[in-house]
């Protein structure tokens, strides 16, 4: 497959260069089954699994037999905390459990490659030459996304922009953290769920290199 070429933009939103995408990563293949498995695994691993109910042995009370076994004409009962009684225990209720499981690295890599290829096909992958933020003011960071034309109202509704960086400085963190339509992360740490839940993907040139090196192994 012939390598895909994407333009590289600077902080002013002007095209300053171009980059050929690594064909071992950006091969144009979108494997929906791998993405499905990766997203299910990610969401399962986020579950707390803290739901809990008490059995008849865990609820308070019920130590005394309500009435004698025979001679009353009523059904035999050993405890007022039977699941059949009000304030009794719960039958087959949920208990704390671990929902997490491990997905093979090969499937995770295929899924992440597929999510990146999907962004390229949708024209939603933007390459930035570098991120230079000299001030911790959010206003300064907003100028960058305004120049790249990725801060529209549609994006603001659902954290529409994901920014992937090779490194994040202290001032950059302060400037970026309060932008409502933006989420940012290191390119080396991103995952398929993060990529697919954002409409636009902005990645620095060095971040793209790191991500490509991570996935082509």
C-alpha cells in the first residue's frame, strides 16, 4: 500500500510541512471486531464491582425463633431474617466482584491501529508540528485550536477533541485542563476507547512518531 501523506500545521493553523504515515501502522484496515473487543475490555476494567447485598446470615437480628416449631398451626420458621420475610436477607443478590480481564496485546494493537485508520479515513486526524505554550493561561491554548478550526460548538458538546503529545509540560497542563471540549494525553499511553470517543484527533509530529514506533513492533 502506498503511504498516506498528511499536512503538518503550526500553531497559527498554517501548513508548514507534510509527513508520510508509516504503512505498517496506517495500512487502511479498520478491524471492527478487534475494536469491539478492546472497548469491551476497557469498559469492563473500569467497573468498580462494588454492588453488594446481605444474605440472611449478614443482616442484623433474627437470632430468636419467632414461635415454637409445632402446635401453633402456622408454618415452621427458624428466623425472622429469612429471605421470605420483611427485613430478611437477599437471595442470589450481587456481591463485590472483579470484572476486569486481560486482552492479548496483539488484539489491542490491531484495535488501536484500526481506530487511527478510521480517523484518517474520516479526515479527522490533524498533525501539529509542536505544542509550545509559554503561558499557563487557558486563553492562550484556545487560540491554537481556534487556528486549527477544531473548537466548534458541535465538539464542545461531547469533548470532541483529543490531543496526543510526546510530552506535557507543567504550563501546558494548566493551560489545557480547563478546555471543555478537549482531552489530552501522551501518545505513548493512548488507547482505542480514548481515540474513538473523540471526534477530532490532534497529534504532534513527535507524538505520531512515538505512537507509530509503539504499534509497528
